[in-house]
C-alpha cells in the first residue's frame, strides 16, 4: 500500500521542540493547509465550511532506519516509565501516522488553490497531510472517558513570564500561542533544572527560557529568519 500526501501544513514551529504535544492545546496557534496540485479542485471542499472542527491524518517526520519498539518511555511521564506503544502517542510506531483535531477558521481560494486556515494543530511546519475528515461531535466526543496518564489531572500548567521587549516582537495571536506553548512546559518530564536555559524556534525567533518553580520565564528571543 502506498500513501501520498494530499497537502502540507505550515505554521510558526519549524522544529518539534516547543510544539504543543496534543491537538487543541494551543487554540491561538494558526496553521495553513496548502493542498498538493492534484487535490486543488474546489469541488473537493464543497460543504466543509459547515463543520467547526476537522480531523487531520498525517505523517510523523521520518524516523530514519530506527525500528519500532513494543514499549516506549514518554518524556512527559518522566522518561522512566515504560508503556506499550499502543497505549501512547509516541511517534515511534509501526506506521508513523498522527491524528489531530483542529478548528477550521476559513477556506480561501488562492493562487495556491484552496487553502484551509486552522487553529490548534500540534504538527510542525512542513508536515505531510494524508487526509482531512470532518469532526462529528455526536460520534467522536466522549468527554467522560478515562484518559490514563494523559488526563487533565496530570497536566501542570505554568505561568508564562514574557518580558516586554520579547512580547513586542509578536502580534496578539502569536504572543498568545507562545504563552500557551510555554504554559504546557515544553521540557521532557525528567528535566527539572531551574538554571538550565532551553530554546525553541518560533515565528522566526529562537525563544530562550528557563523554568523556575511554576513559571516559564522567557529570557530572550533572537531573530533567525522571517516567519512563514
């Protein structure tokens, strides 16, 4: 079976570190879905604007020659607890497929064909999209379902402290998305050094931060390249 991408997604996260770990965790993070030439027929999108949310089926970044493992150590769980790969959302899977729910903001007809603008994606910029399907709340939602180690009670949110000179670099939506990314603590769960400085690429900047107690403190942001 051969699968070919129908589109690519583009946003302000060119690398994996710092990216929200699950879809919907950053409702202010906007992404553009640009279709491949063979899938730019506007008729393929007829009726899509009737839906508020969509499912994206996508490919994790290439894993090289690394083979899949029946157990993994999720970084957010501290890196010491082994779980079965099918009980996690690890990218190291037999088939490197991802599934993400996003909020549809608009469908625009452009020189690149139909372009979807969505919010809440956990895909880094350039990721290949294999399929797009409507989200149906009556069939897809189970808000009371058990969620194991990934439940809300296991998510500790940080306060994001961003100095004025860094905040001034970003517009309102980009600043809000940056706060969301920091609040979920991008670090692996096994790292807890309040003096260690971390960094991730975001919207054309290398954003540097430290985590001290319950705060993610941004120390600086250095220009790298123009944002997508």
